[in-house]
C-alpha cells in the first residue's frame, strides 16, 4: 500500500531510523551483558559491570528499553558479580 500523505511518508522514514537505532543499542546491551557473565574474576566483572550499567542507563533514557527493565538487569548483573570470587 503506497503512502500517499507527506506525514505518513515522514513517519515511515522516522520508524526505519528509530528501528535501526534501537537494534544497534539492543545488540550493544546484549554483548555487554555477555561480557559480564563471561568474566572469570571479580575485578574484571566489576569493570564490565560499570560499562554495562552505563549502556543500560543510556538506553533507558533514550527510550530503547524501559527504566524498570534496566534496573532489573542491573540488579541481576550485580548479584552475579558479587557471587564471583
């Protein structure tokens, strides 16, 4: 179905841009979380956790993920890092 109105065409362009940005940010989040889980010792885990928290907070502010999801993920990762020896 062709988009006949200018506003509908603009909305379609914006949706494509936002979808691409959201995919990139979510991929960054997933990779960062994997690095936290892959860390062997506590010092490396803490460093990766700091980077991951920054990424999660930025994604929550931009609206890519919900702020409660960011908080829950940070909590789970902190528990994981605290269990490392």
